[in-house]
C-alpha cells in the first residue's frame, strides 16, 4: 500500500520545537487538515495538520521529541484500501499490523522512551480525546484527566465549559483557575451590591490592552529593585536656565531629557543592561543602539513612546521631541512605530510625588529606571551639612540578566552623570 511520510511543514524561524501532544494513533482514519500533533514554542502552540486524507499507519515521534521543518512525524496510508471496511458481522475489520520500524527508527524510539534524569516529565497524553489544544493545555495545567470528561461540543468535542463542569462536580478548588495562565488562581468574584451601592466603570481600551502585557512581564521576569539618590543641585539650576529660553520657543526642558542622556552613558558602560535574553535563555542579545521608552501619563492611562537614537541627540533636541511626542500620546495619535523598538525604559513620577516605587520591567527589556520627586536634604560634605537637591531613583531589573552588583554600579553611574552636568552635554 502507498505510504506517505508526513513531515513538519514550514513553521517559521522555529527549530527543535517540542511535541506536547500527539492527537492521532495508528489505525485512525483522518481527513485533510485534521490536527496530527501539537508543538509548543516559547511564543505559541501550533497544530501540524494532515496534508491528505488517509489512515495512520505508524507514528514516528513521541511526546517530548523536538522537531523542525522537514521532520517526519508519521506514515499515512493514502490508498483506498486504507479505509476500514465493514465485516459481514457488522464489526470493523481489524487494522493491519503496522510495518516494523527500521533499526534507526527503533533506536530513536528506544532513546525517546528513556529520558534523561534531568528531563521534566512529559505532559499527559490525551491522544484518545476530542478536544482543542487550548482545552488540552488547561487540562494539563489543572491536572484534569480529559479521558474522564464528557464532551458536550460538536461531535462530542470537550469544551472549556466541560472542564469547568467536571471540576465543579469533583469539588476541586482548581476550578477557580480555569482560563488563567501558569496555573495562578483568579481572585474569586464577589457580589459587591449586597454591601452597598456600586457603579461599573468600563476600563479604557488602552488599559485593557496594556494590562495583560504588564501581567505577563510581572509573572515571567524575576524583578529586583535597587534604589539610590542623585545630587541634581547644579543640574536643576542649569535646567531652569534652558527651560526659560525653551518656553519662548514653545517647548519645555524637563528632567527627563537629562535622565535619557544619563541612561545612555550608563548603558554604554554596562552593555548587558541594554540587552534581551535570547529565546533559548542561554545567551544575551546585546543591542548596539539606544532607543529609550518614556512613560507618558495620558487620560486613558500610561503610554510608553520610544525616543530613538538618544545617543545622537542633545538635551534641547530631546526636549523638543519629548514635548511633541507627549502631546501626540495625550491626543491619542499613537502609531505602532511610536511604541516599538525600545532597549530600556524610564518612568518618571517627579511631577506627582512619591519617595520610591518598583516600576515593572517592560520585557523583553531587562531593566527600567524610575524617578520620583526631588527633595532638598542635608548632605554631609566632610565638614558640614549642606542643603542639596536629591533625586531618588529606582532601577528594576531582570535578575536573570542583571545581578545586584551590576545594578548598583549601573545606577550609581546614572547618579554620577546627573551630578556632573558636563558629562551630559559632551
């Protein structure tokens, strides 16, 4: 009978993607485009569909195997004889015995059946159930045996509601986490009306879009925050002089322009902070450009436009660009290019107040600088206390890339640059 090796099609730039589900078994009759296996990259899950109608003759891979474009995953019998014929007694004819594996395939199977001691256990194999990849993923996260769940969907497909109902019937507390990621429980809903009057206020579209990104960053990045104070006494006097002239020309010179330049000076000295983790989490992608995101407060929430090539611009040019960009953001005139390509970010609350805070790293960046309101404090100069204008700075960083010592040196470099305005205007 004509057997066809079904191979992994073009899946983009991904290579060595692990198989998390095998959705068919030897003897199954399948149609074109039916899902065969499910792959899970660092960004998404994807099904590999059948290229033709036929009967599965042999599975060539196992759960946990890693495949790339062109990898053979199964053999498909596409002949007419591959269809199951009804026997005279009404029962289906037994499926023909699958051809013996080649020595190479057998060796691969033997290896895959003996995982390394350090390997994680393979996820549950729900190859006998009819459910979508998202439902299967939820079942794995909640430790639900899909073989015990009755499907109420089309043709018996198991839905998310079926999984919820199963959990509710079993009395499992895991029912609260259906539909969430990483198995983290949702806050149980409450009926606030019974305690007093309430009003439902819809969230702005901007907050609805940015909320999941912040949540994802907080869950994935091991955040640590380091704080330090910068003496900006001399800088503030210089800034006011520049601002007085700038106001006559229709823009303002704020402290953020100086924070941009000071950040670049630190990023150049400590390039690991101007990087991102490679997809394999085993290398750093060092960026040789300096695009810095600046959080802007708008009526709909925070927007982070990106100031490009900060290293090539002076204080006045940056100030003009910040004024123009901030106005566009507040007017809602945001283009996709305005908020893409940052290598580092700054969030300044100086105009509002505060003493310190923990800004959330805007992954895939590895650090973000926070600034709050400067205050005049007595500072010991070796002989006496002097009134100095001190700016509290907070650096949140991804501890997988930046350790405490590097963070302290990086932040101290920013503080030193702000203390000596000559470093910023060179």
